[in-house]
C-alpha cells in the first residue's frame, strides 16, 4: 500500500484491487482504491475508498500527458460504464488515462445507494399514490440508514471530490493532468482548477455545468431554448408541413392545456404477469421528450412531439415506465442529494424558480429535477462554501463543447466559462444535444487541442463553430 504524506494531517493511500474491467493487449493498467478521510476537517476520522483505473500503452511514458476522466450526474459511477480499455481507447493516443469514480458513487466504499427511493418511485406508479409524499418518506429512511452507519453526508461534495483528484495525482507521482469532465463533472474539474491550479495542464469539458451557476433558476428556460432550436431546425429542414408545420405552437398549446390533467395506461412490469392501470400526466410526457434530446435520438424529437400532441402517448409513456421499473444501475441518488442540495438548492432563489412556470406555462408543474427544496430540507447537508458560487478566473487552457439543442447545459454556460478564462476555446455544435463531444468526420478538435492547447482551433465542419 502506497502512502502519501499530507500537510493537512492525513496520509492518502493507494490500496490495490483487481481490475474490474477488461484490459487489452499492449496496455498496462494499475487498478486500486484511493483511501482518504471522509471529511478532511477530521483527518483522523472515518476513511473512504474511491476506485480508479490508471492505464497506458506499454511503450508510453507513465508520467506525461495523463488525462483523468470522471463522469457526470452527480451520482453516476465512471467505472460502471467502462467495460474495456484497449490500445485503441481514445485518450491512450495522447498518453496515460485515468478513469476515476467520485466518492459516494456505486463502486466507492461507502456507496450512497438509494433502494428506498427506487422502491418508493415504483410503488407510486404501481398503486397510483402521491410520488412526492412517498419520496419524502423514502428520503427520511435513506438518510437515517446512512447516518446510522456513521456516514457524514455533508462530506460528499464537489470540494472533497476535487481534493480526492489532487490526492490521487500526487499518490501516482504525476505533476499535471488533463482533466476531462462532462455535465456536472465539468463543474467538478473547474473546481479542481480553482483549488489546485498548479496540477491542471488543461480542462476538457463536454457540455459542462459550472458549479457557480444557479441551475434551478433557469432550468426550464434552458429546456425551452433547446426546444426552440429543435423547432427552428424543423421549420428550416422539413418539407412535411402537414406533420411538422407550426410544431412550436402545437407543443406550447398542448402542454399548457394538459396542466393538472391525468391519463391512464395499461402497463405490464417486466417479470410480472399482472397488468397495471397506471396514471400519468404532463411530467412523464415531457420526460419522454427530453430524454430523447441526446446525440443519438435528437432527430426523432419532432416526430415524438407530433405524436404526443396528437394523443398517441402509449409507446412514449411505456419507455419512461420501463426506465422507472428497471432502476438505474451505476447511479447513487444519495450522493446526488449531497452534492445538489449543498451547492445548487442551498443557493437557489425559490421565487425565480417558480417564476419560470409563469413565463413558460407549458412547463407549469413540471418537476424538472429529482432533487428539490423539500427533499433537501430532509437531507440536511451543509451549504457549499460561498466561493463555489463565484466565477473562476484562470489562464488555464480550456476546450469546452456544447450542443445548440442541449436542454440541460446550454452554450450559455460555455460562454460564461470563457468570459473569465481567456484561454478557453468553445465548440458550439449545431443540432446536437447533451454530450456534444469534440469531433466530427471533418475535424478532430481534441487532437488539435492536446497537441497545442494555446493554438487557435480551426473548424472544417460547417456544423461546428469555434468561439
């Protein structure tokens, strides 16, 4: 076990583990846990284990141009979504690659998993009971279970995760890293750059959500703006005006009219012989639309809107229910609560959140997030430090991307990053949803950037604008 002395009064340790994924021929991999205090303000207290995989090609320098990736959410496990690292894996082209989970996620010890929440959600549909009431009870039960285990829920936050990344870097004897994040973890990587700037070579941010924005206050505006892009594309590109003509007004009128309206569907849960009569409403229909606003399904969104507003709900609602009853492997809601409650809900203005529904009545009553003030009042974690809500000023080179049809992390967030980070370069990808990425058939921006992070990027793709 490697130990790393730390001026804060603790030693970060690396504990070996068997690699949980397939390692291809010609790749050298070190798999292990980073062992650190749960709460660094109590360095002699409880320890946690956070898993990582450090891979490189056999002929590569293990100390140069290493990229560390952790996924978004918050709440998703990075390693759970990787099955193999082989010699052709993306970042191995440039040097070493580290896949790192965040504390509290599924592969970490402890994992803030949420069976109570998952069961409450399923029960609300099976028995047509109040989802809000059952979720609140389940949250209370989950909190009690975790705190009874001695878990400090306030220690599962972005600041501590940033310190984990810095400790792992030092324990692996690396000087600097390229930090790769998506969505929430884009904000995490910005926090690493804020707190440990000397360790950051570059930031590579895919559809990032900066920690310093108050997401709740404009989440519905984000969704509306993304839909506007879809409607504009539809108007420009579609020749079938009977199907798609005036789709924006059709959407807005329909979803305004069904506020508080309930529908029913006959549904059979997988593995059960019983058919359920399930009640649903606007929330499930909007979920069906927004879950399709990703790179692989975005083109089908106009047709989905046409069908839903024509009253053809069943296939779309069934897909939403299938997701509910399948659960969410690789996802820990307890970790999401701790992060989200401490740095988003704690700083959000409830009046501004509510005002969105008045300005956008087609979204009235839509619970756009699975974390809210009521649940956070129950979760009771400490607010994040106030500096987390301040813009980051830095000369670190940044490559950030955003899809112009992303309903969650708009190009606006990229531009906020660039405003105070002059060496940031932005890719605005036309007709792309969440997780816009960094390349196309015509341009490999990641390759350009990592070869020379300060050189101006050039796009040969008319659908990708460099800002």
